[in-house]
C-alpha cells in the first residue's frame, strides 16, 4: 500500500498502558513479531487520539479532516535484514469517522471499526469512551497531574516517555501482509495522568488474556502535536 505523507495535528492523545504476561502476548501476535519486554513484562495498551486537519502533505488546511480514534497496541520487536527493530503491532483500530472505516485496509493501513465516541474534557479532566460496531468498549476517566504513578513498571516519566517514543512504527494486519505506518512528531512531550477509572473489554476478555495476565500500569497525555504519518515497507 502506497499512500502519500499525511500531515496534521494531534489535538489530544491518551496512551492507556498495561503490563502483560509475555507468554500470553506471544499467543496473540503473529510472526515475525515477538513481545518487547520491559523488566520482565510485555507492554500493551490503547491509544485514544483526536486528529485534526489530517490531509496529504502540501494541501491547504481547509481540506483536512478530523476524527476521534482508538488503536489497540502491543509493543513488539522483530528481525529485519539482520537487525532487531521495534515498534507496535496494532490488532485493531476504531474510528468515529465513517470515511476511515470505509477506506481502512485499502487507503489507510489496517481495518477500521466504526465506533461511537463520547468525549468530555475541561479543566484538566478527561472522559473518553467508545463502543465499537462489534461491541468492543474502552473507557478512561482521568485528570492531569504533575506526579507520575509510583506503581508503574517504568518508575519515572522519562523512562515511560522514552519507551513509547521508540514505538513510532506501527504495523497493522491486512490479509497476508502487515502494513506499516511511521509517526513523525515535530516535538515529543508527554504528561502524566491520574486515572480514576479505566475499562477495556479487549484486555478484560479472559479468553484472550487469562485472569491475572494483564494489569493497568499508567496513562500519558499529549496535546497539540504537529505530526506526519509516512507509509513504510510492508512485512
């Protein structure tokens, strides 16, 4: 799949991060990927991202589109041309925009499920939830804070920031191949969130993640980030 460089703004991005049992994660990701391990744990999660003025690079801003989106992510590594590379495997994508759902897997990498999003934001408080066309549900209620969670496997905000900044290359399944998309941010800045409530029907599904094999770890916030998406070589 060859798409032009896409330019726009990340108006708001929340990364909901979980730790998981590596053996469990191995069973749900295809070759050539394997879990990227951090202090003995696999790292999985959900990106809740509101995109604004998304358009092929070079077109005027009024031609851009905006949408709420959710991406389930698994931090992975793989071997390519004798090198170990890292990024994220994205087993599913959800979107508020019917256009994205129609062209996902054809114009954009990966199938996109149409979802209904409910978003309330203000005074540093965030409520974001969606229910997808197949019943998949995600919810987070959180507030901005200056203190990173002392219960996180990453221990410090800098450690968490570096880990997720390195996950800028994502692969989505499409029939017999994996389509890649690289995120280039004009700046990288994350802030911690204090989470009041979190729900994920995907990670709470014990048919996929047996009881005790996955646990919420932390959440991070990014706002007002100019960025570009670039297609990469398929695997």
